[in-house]
């Protein structure tokens, strides 16, 4: 029996949780897939398994669409995360297995477990690369296949942090992937370059809190790991030319 990952700080009233994984394969995989709750970590309870859907898309059906919608948007990401050899391998993919779920303000994270359980099965059957769309991260299929089915939740597997210069001596930092929990992404502006590690710890800690079900809204005070208190504000995309988030986000000042 695989229990859903709990949200021990759950506060109702959050947004829709969404996850999207794309597994790329050069060979067609078995249909139906041999998904096992015990072997792959599919939770036995909750709404997550019912919310998940898998759709197979074949390059041969519409080569142009497959290139423009499945391969093209993620080639640079794959090269950055996994190297040029993996990107070249992705270009030869003939099949894409799209795993998606949308769940209104879930009180557990079973939908995320269910998505990775399907991805693990797909990768055991031969998929070479998995793209985590909302976290903007690529994984080798072998690494996904090796995921322990009974592993504990790890926020750093689900969320990615990005840094870019926003001034001569400062950086912007932001998260991608918190939509998986029905929560807005986080933004920090004007971070001193020497403070990148502290910024990453802050983003990690607040992201973990949101994954656990807490909510942060404009006007809320957020305690930082160094004892500082930050104030949450709605992020205005026009306030930064480097931050790349989609949808609503919270800037911590």
C-alpha cells in the first residue's frame, strides 16, 4: 500500500494544482502499460490517481506538430540540464507520452505521486527523457526509472529555482513548479550576488511550506531563515525584465 503524500499544513482556498510530464521514447511502449501500485508508487487513496491522464502522441501522425509542440520548445532545456547528447537523442524521439493532472486545491499530493508513478513505468519500459513542464526541468529516463516507489516527498525534486542578474551587483531569483501544489511561484528581487545561497534557502523553505499546504497572500508576513521578516506582494511582471514566471506569483520584499 502506498499512502498519498500528506500536506500537514493544508489551508483550504488555494488554486488548481497542475502537473505535466512529457516522456520521450524512440520506440513505441506497451499498451496498456504495466503500471503497478507497489512497484511504481501509485497511491492507493485520494483523488490523485483518478485525476491523472496519459496520452500517447506519435511523430508519424503529424511530424510538423510533433516537432513544433513536443520537441522544439524543450530542446534547449534538455541540452542545458542533460547535455547535448541527450538533446540529440530527444530529436530522434518518435513517441511522446504526456502525463497530466489538474486538481482543485488538493489536500494531499497524490496527483504528483501518480504522475511520477506513470513516468517511472514509462521509463522502465524504455523512455529516455522526461520533461517536467511546469518546473522547467529535464530528467534522464534511467533516473526516473530508479525512483523509489516508497520515497518521501522532496520539494526540490518538484520545484526549480532560477537566478539572473537584475543589476550591476544584484540578482533576481524565482521559483517554477509551485503550480503543482496550487500555489503561486515566488520571486526575490535585488538579491546581492553574495547572498545567492541565502536566497536559495529562503525559496526552498517557503516552497516547502507552500507544498505542505500553507498559503501566502499579498500583505502576509513571511519569516526568513535568517530571522528577517519579509512582506508578500503580488508580483508585477513589468517590474523585472529577467524573471520568467507564468501566472500569478508572489514577490517577497
